[in-house]
C-alpha cells in the first residue's frame, strides 16, 4: 500500500514535469497557484493528469479550497 509520503512525492514530481520546473523546487506546503503562477484551468489540467496517473476520480466538492500540494496528496490518498 502506498503511503501519504509516497503519494506526495509523486504529486510533486508530476507537477514539476507538467509545468517544467526544476525537480525538487516544489514542497508539500507550496500553494501551487502562487508557486507555479497558474490559473484554475491549468490547475484542472494538472488534476486531470494526477487522476489519470493514480487511476482515481476526485469530485469537485473535495477539491474546493485546495491549493497546496500536501492537501492535494491527502485527497488523492483517501481515494487509493
């Protein structure tokens, strides 16, 4: 079974690749809107990529107000 730490690491790696930022430059506490300078449409693209990677579906109501990688990873973890 995957741990929250592993899920968080994968989320950060996928976000780094998706937005072409230096691996290791993102931390779980980062607000992905501010750190990556993205809008809600770009966040949705990332979310779709994460759902495909993990083979899950995250309902919109669970994602409202989520803006940091740690919380995002936690929501993914609950669906695994």
